[in-house]
C-alpha cells in the first residue's frame, strides 16, 4: 500500500524532494569516506550524511506522517536531535584515539607528518 | 502524478542509501587501520537508519521509526565503546 495515494500533491512533492536530497547527501558522505586519502580526511566526510542527510530524511518522514494523520507527528525530531548531539561526541573520541595511536607509533600518517606540533610538545624549544 | 513522483523518489533514495551502505561496508572491510573500520561502522549504522526511515515512509507504518531509534541508540554506544577500546585497550576500567 502506498501512502502517496492519499497525500496531496504539495506534500508528496515536498517529501520526494527532501528524500532525494537527504539520500544524496548520505551517498556523498559515504563516497567521501571511501575515496579520501588519509584517516583525518576521511573522518569528517560522513558527517555530511549524519547531520544534513538525517535532517532532510527525518523532516520528510515528519511531513509525510503529519499530512497522512492530519495531526502533528513530530517524533522524528527525537532521531534528529539524538544523531546531531552524538555525532560530534563519537567522532571526537575516535579522532583522539587515532591521534593517541599515531603518536604512540610515531608514524608519518598524522597531519603534517612527524613535524607536526603534536609530536613536538614534549621537546624543549630550540635555542 | 505526484504519487508516482513520490514512489519513484522513494526507490531512488533507497538505491542511493544502498550504495552508501556498500561504500561504508567496503571501508569497514578493507580499511587499512582499526580506526578506519570504526568510522565505517559509524557511517554504516547511520545509513541503515536512514534506509529504515525511507522504508517507513514507503509502507506508511510508524513501526520502522522505533527500529531506527533503537539503531541510533545502540550504534552510538557501540562506536563510543570501540573508540574507548582503541584509546585504552579495554572498555571498562
């Protein structure tokens, strides 16, 4: 059964546009995750999908169900708020863990290589 | 006419999200290091949650919304636990 049969035209078109926009942003973020070069470049690509993509898709769902049930159905706001709050927390924890591991191994995969300021913090300044 | 536009956009959005799921899964499989795999897992569960939301719009039931909310909660906890494990070597200390 398709709910589009009972939806008025403006709601159906708005839902369609928001859905395609949100899915396209999520796809762009995942392609960035697949294609970018180093870990520190890759880690911020999926946030495109987690913020704007989730906002568009959940607002499309809210509009669709609000028009279908002729009352405000706003429980998609829960998902939006939760994802928007938790994404920076997880990514900051993950990047700190990755920095810790890279510093422990002293690899050159860090931004700026071994010459970056993060490694040199424990060295005395040059005279 | 608008109903057809909505159903085709649902199909297009689901195809895009399936492609995004494939990208995240391949990063999770072939990520060179452990943190790449964890970022792939994070992206994977967010894309799966968006796919469940589009399935909910397609079927017109609010059952999928609850599954999406549970996936968001469990995925956050899982990613934080994995980041803690990468940082310290154990989850609960």
